[in-house]
């Protein structure tokens, strides 16, 4: 348990109370994974095979001979609702940063398996054709999408822009992205088979909430007298802080390869918060001795939701957006490479022989294998 006293249940606002209950969602994911696993044999007809260890990971990997192909599709979620509300309040369009969020959802998952992002496709489903008539907002989305592609050095291949009246609410848009990448040379494959006791855990800083936990963030507005315009620090409103674009981590993973560092495993810290550090099936104790500073918006959310540390770290990224597991001798250099890319990083802990658990020692928090069921 956290060293903080648990707040009363009447005051605490959990993620499930905000409308997202992973206990209900995760069983469907597991069922879908089992059905999908039975389809992998179809690749044989084309002379290819799946990388079985990628099943249940953040991206799917296919062996095509000289290299691997990795692919992923991701939906942004409800962050567009915050952008729409803030536009009503401020007159500004936030869809350039929303575009980056969407691409980050896909790219940051793809790179966990060692892939270089190659092509991004767009899926922009609006509640009606009139959504696209707002030229400022639409152009902001286009410009932000291209800028994120340039940052990740990926080609924007195309996309789909359906008007789905009756499925998507009028005036709203559902954004998603798919991404395909190459793992070349094959030695870059990172699916956890090289994980071992003594490996270091390097955490890369987040820019804020990223794109997970927005249902909770929006629910909290009901508790704020000034809503999204509530200042969380001088000159920074809650709404603007929530809309800070998600950090794109592919420049770091590409720079690590150029520096001769091959991660043993990576985890994109999104839904399920720090429990994602337990994603791989290997039985290790993940001991955290140092935690990064919590970004102001996440600290504010924890305080307003009256969550103890265990609840907050099980839901939000709490200042760490991406985890890289490397050989101990590569840890310091990994931090240097990340910082050279403009992303703060720290050596946060190490893997040890022992039962599968995550021990966040500075906060006296323990998560076990039972706290994360994704397979």
C-alpha cells in the first residue's frame, strides 16, 4: 500500500467511476487474442511466419525473411472532447497537438518491439460532413499530423475520412492511426526474450497525461469551479495542461540503435499506468529505487480525485511515459542519448530474480502479476 493514508471512498474518484473499467475490457482483449492466434498459420501460405512472442505485445511482428515487419493500430480516445471544450472557451484550435497524440498512440507502441516506424495511415471518422467544413480546425489537424510524421521520419501513406452520423456524435470526431515498421537488422527485435536479472530500467519523461486517463480528467472538471480554465500553476490552465501533446519516443529508440544500444524490452506506459512495467510474461521482480518528478497536471489530478499513490500509479503515467530495459552497462548511455533527443530520462531501477512483482520502493507500492491481466 502507499505510505499516504487512503482517502475515504466517498471522496475518491477512480478510473472505473469515470467510465473506464479495465476489469470489463481486458477479458475481451484476451478472448480476441486467443481467436487471433489461431489465424497466424495463414501466413504460411505466403511463405512467412509470425513471431509468436509478439502475440500479446504492443505490436504484431511477422518474419518475412531478411527482416521483420511490425504493425499496430491505435485509437486516440476521448482527448478530442477536451480540445472541443477548450476551443469553445478560448477560441483556439488544439487539433495540431491532438494529431500528434493520435500518431504517438501508434508509433510509441510500434517501437516497443524494436521497429523503425515506416508508414502511418489516418482514420478520421466524423459525426457528419460538416465537421470538415471548419477549415481552421481541419487544417490544424492536417498540419499537426504532418509535423508528427516529420518528427518520426515516417511517410503518411493516406487514410479514411468517413462521416458516420448516428455512430459518431454530431460535431465530434474519432481519430485513429495505424503504423507499419521494419525491424532491420533482425537483431533489433525486442520482445523480452533477452530480459535478465541485473537489467536496468530507464524511464523516459512524459509531457503530461498523454492520451490515457482522459475519461478521469474530464470527470474531474465537475469538481472544479472554473472547469478547464482552473489554473493548476500560475498561467497554466487545467485544459491547456491536459492538451500538451504526447511525447513521440521514436527519435530516442532510433538514436539508441545508432549508438549501438539494443534494448532488451520496452513498455509504453499508457493505460494501466505503471502496471505496464509488468507487461512481459517473464518472472522477475522489478525494483524501482527512483521515481521521476510527477508532471503538474497529473499531481493536480491525483489531488482532485483524492487518489492515493497506488491508485494514481495504477492508472496514470505519473511522469514516466516510456520504459526501456537495457543491460546495466548501457543504462547511463541510454539516459544520455534520450536527453540528447530533448527527452529527460533517468535510471529508475533494475530487474532481480524473484516473484513477478513491481516494487516502487520510494512510495511503498507493490503491484503483482495479478494486477495486470493482458494475455
